[in-house]
């Protein structure tokens, strides 16, 4: 029972590492685009207020 549990946990960990390596960059780029878009909107609002 313990051996099976350990093997399952190792497989989940390996899958998580592979998914992180594959999807890390695209997700980072999307997040940067979203953040920059929101920052630009905020700056525009602040400039309009002044």
C-alpha cells in the first residue's frame, strides 16, 4: 500500500514539473500583457483626472 502511494505521488510530482516547464513561459507572457494593459488604463485615468 505504501509503495503504491509513493509511486502515485512521484508520478503526480513529475507531471506537475513537466506541466510547469511546458506552460510557464506562455502563462508568464499572458500575465505580463494583462498587467501592462491594466497599468496603461490606470495611468490614462490618472492623467485624465489631472
